[in-house]
C-alpha cells in the first residue's frame, strides 16, 4: 500500500485518467473528490460486498425493491451506486 500526505487542493493522479483531490480536512475526517471516466465504477469500500452480492445474484427481487417494476438486477446495481458528478 502506498501512503501519501496531501494538503487541501493537492492532487493524486492514478494512471492516465483518474485524479483524486483532497477537498477538505476537518479533524479526523477527509473529504476527497474523484475525477474518473464514466466507465470506471467508484464504490465506497464498505459497499463493495453489497455490489458484488447483487452482481452474483441476478434475481429480479432486489431490482424491484430498489428501482421499481420493469428493471433487472443490473439496472438496480447501477441505480443504487452514485455516479461521479460532471
């Protein structure tokens, strides 16, 4: 694991197309911004098992609970994960 120190406003570039910006530091809480292409999924670490569970379970029941009738499980996953603001 690479551990870096950054100040507010400083950036970290990952590969050619992902940038992480430190937006705010308040006490022990850090707010970051992530700039990435639309096809790159960004998920909080604690939600990753939930996303993987939906991907492995293609039943329509979770989709109906999350998004309403007429959507499949893949749509429910996409609807339940926030996308990056443009």
